[in-house]
C-alpha cells in the first residue's frame, strides 16, 4: 500500500498559472494606500477618482479583502454613473481578482465575463488577453480543464499577435501545466522546452527556475530520475541565489517525494518540513496543503498516528477552503490509507467512497475528450494561419514579377485592361453566386418548413384518430361493463370483481392515452408543461391516497427555457408517474416528494419517500422498476435507485 500510494502522488508544478501578481503586505503598500486616500480627500474630477478607487482596490487586495471590495464597488458605481466604460471594465476586473484571492471562483468568472464584454466593445486586445488568462486560471481552480484550455489558448493567440514574448512565455507554461495535469507528458515536455528558450530570451531568472523545475518533474513522471534530478539542481541553484521561496518550496516537496519512493522516510520528512516552513513564510495555502498531506502520510507510515491524523485533516480542510480538488482527492486517499492501518472499517468505506466520487468527477472521459477537441481546433487554426502566410508570400512574389513586366508599356496597358475586365467579371460572378446561394437557402428553408408542417399535420391526424376512435371504443367498453354489472344484477362476487378490474384498467388506459395525445400534440414539451402535468397527477394521487402528503419542488435556479422533445418529455413524466405509483403501492410512506433541479451534468429529478424502504440485494426488480430503467435508457438518462430499510427510497433521474 505504501509503494502504490507513493507513485500515485502528484509532483508539484512550480509554474502553475502565474497570471496574477500576489503582492505582499509591506509598509510600502500601506504608504501607497495612505497617499491614494489623500488624493480622494482633495476632491479630484470623476476620472481621477475612479482611477484612485481602482488603485485602492488593488493595493488593499492582499491587506483587507473587505476594504478592497469596498473601493472596487465605489469605482464600479461611479464608472456606471459617468458612463466611463474603461473604468467599469477595470472595476469588474479588479473585483474578480479579489474573488479569486478568496477562492470564490464562480464570482470571479462572472465579473471577468462582465469586464470581457466591455473590453470587446473598446477593442482592447491587451485587456482581452489578460481576462482570457484570468478566466483560464479560475476554470483551472474549478478543475474544468476544457474551459481552462479554451480561454488560455485565446489569450495565447492574442499575445502571439501582439508579439509579447513575456506573456507568450507565461501562457505556454500554463498550457504545459495543463498537459502535465492530464498526464500527457510528451506534449507537456515539448512545450516546456519552448518556454525554456523563451525564458532565456526575455532574461527571466524566476521563469527559468520554474521551467527547469517543471522539466525535472516531467522527466520524473516519465521515470527518468537522472534527467529529472539534473534539472532540479539547476532550479535550486537559481532559486537559492534569488530567494525564490515558492519555487524552492515546490522543489523540496518533490525531493521529499523521491526520497519517499526510495523508502528513505526520515530524509523525506526533512524535505517536507522544509517545504512546509517556506510555504508558511510566503502564506501559500496550496504549498501548505501539499506539505501537510506529505508529512501526515510519512507519520502514518512510521505509525505515528496522532500526528498523522492531525496533519491529514488540516491539509484536507485547507484544500476544501481553497477549492483545490487535486489535493482534496489526495487527502481522501491518504485518510483511506491511514484508517486501513488503524483497521477502522467504517472510516475506510467512507473515505473510499469520497475518493471514488471525487476522482470520477475530476478525471472523467468528458474532460479529456473536450480538451482534445479544443486542442485540435487550436492546431487547425495554427495550420490555417501557416497556409495564409504561405499564400501571402506567394502573392508578394507574383506582385514583384508583375512590377517587372510593367516595364513594357504595351503589356502594362493590356494588363490593366484585362485586370479591369476581370474585376468586373469577378464582381458580376460574385453577385450571381451570392444570389444563387440565397435562393438555395430560401428553397431549403421552405422545404424544411413544409416538411415540419406535414409532420405536424400527420401528428395531429394520428392524435385525433386515437382520441376519436380508440378513445371512443375504450369509453364504450367501460359503459358496456357497467351495463353488464348493473343491468344483469350479477351476484357472483368473483365475476363482479373481475368486471371492476377490467373497467379500472380501461379507465387507466384512457388516462394514459390522453397523456400520449398530449405529448403528440406538441413539437416540444416545456418545463412549464411538464410541471403542470406532474402537478395534476400529484393532485389525483393526493385525493386517492389521503394518508400521504405529496410535494412538488422545483429549484428557483432551474431555467424556465428548458424544453424536451415530446417523446423525451413523455418518458420523463412516465418515470415520475411510475415511481410515485410504486411509493403509493409498496412503501407505506407518509410523504412523497418530487424535486427538480439543475447541476453540472444537466437536469436532475428525484422522487423520494420516507416509507419502509427495501434491501436492493434481497428484492428482485419488478415490472415497475424495469420500466423505469428502460425508459431512462431510451432517453439517454442515468437512473439510480437507492433504498434503506425503514428510512425510505430515492429514485434519481439524471439527464
């Protein structure tokens, strides 16, 4: 277990998303804040006041977040009042950064997008690139790697166009870190060496130290220890001479990991403690989390359980506070190992489940697939850019040849005449092609509308036939059964019960037929339609089962614009209907609730009761549960049925 765990642990990247300058608290900063307040007291014009509020927000960012938010909001309100778009964009940007400091990444993303919208209007390419990079950072912290890579590549494209090598260096380092995180080490190594050349070009010693460190990390991930340590030595030499504590902290952590892999636990603990002290010195929560988990694990291996538990839980708490999913996952794994040594079965099961749940959410196939798609789009854009460059070179050479040919007056005049005629013919052909394209698009649109109309007419005709023919026939059957029962005064109890059963089944068939006709009469079923249908069904269930309380709860954040295809909407309704019927028939519940909400995966619908429940391992699936599972499969949904004896049953449909 020790060996397996050691190789599962992730080496620390020194160069992860360096995009926001975390300035330290110093007397100099406080003096700057005091001088800025004096500017405000002098009652300057609105433009200077907005700039000063913005500067106060920035300098308060690492001193007092409350004060930073206060001045950021003052800058925002005054900018909006005076229609100062530059100030408004900067205010949203500054407030977003403060939210990033607080690890409130949803809010930071919201404010960055507001700033982004204004900077697009202002055509501020530098501001746009900076915002795209900050969005990449926030999505990285949320572990949404697809969005992270998307916005990081947008920033890279702009900085490439602006010919800003320092920014290209930073952004490429971020992309390499992403590939490292996704274990695509060959791609990461290729970009690391590109950033190595850039760091030397711009004479950035800190960047060079970080790149050496990351190249060493990647070689260690590829099990090339000799190359890995050689690059570490280069990084340590630069970091020590320049007091780059953050990079040194990461390097000590990685050295400790290597010693742990070699089972030299005493030496590993020394390096981990050095990493902890450096992280504490620079107030680096990320580094502190990593060091605490490493120290806790070594204490578990050495059976120093009291110290191990303290460090592991402290590391888990910090990782949750800063929303660091990677270290939270590692904390669950280390606590699983800790409780395995302690032989605590309940805790083993708990942390195993926590680990599996978080691991699935982080390393799902969807993230890797979407990153590949975004990278492919980036590669395609690069190829197209190269083709355009080649075409431009060819055009330039052709122009040079034409200039030489113009030395002959006669040929030059002829070339001009031909060019004019060609231009006129080209424009004429272009207009003709455009007209043909519009006619084609109009024809296709008319065909599509006509097809939709025919389908709608056919759907309405089928629904009328169902209502008029089958509905009428079923009603006739019910009437006939009732006439048989009361007209002939049947006294045979079995026969009477059988007739009542057939009559009830036929009535239920009519209800289902009406539901089917309801779905067929619609191209799409809106959330409001579905809510009304479910509410009506619950009202009927409430009347027929007066001992059960029914509730329908729809999350306020649920988008009212959601629509389902008619077949999908009908299946959703049937699944809810079947689950409620099962609860009424078998659960002996006092309350049944239907809860609808949205999550990262889409739409979530839960039907829950507080009845007697059942043991899924002892009870075979009946027609009701099988129907629910089949309907969920037909609409590409995921159904999960959870039941605990004497506590109730939960049926969850995820779309």
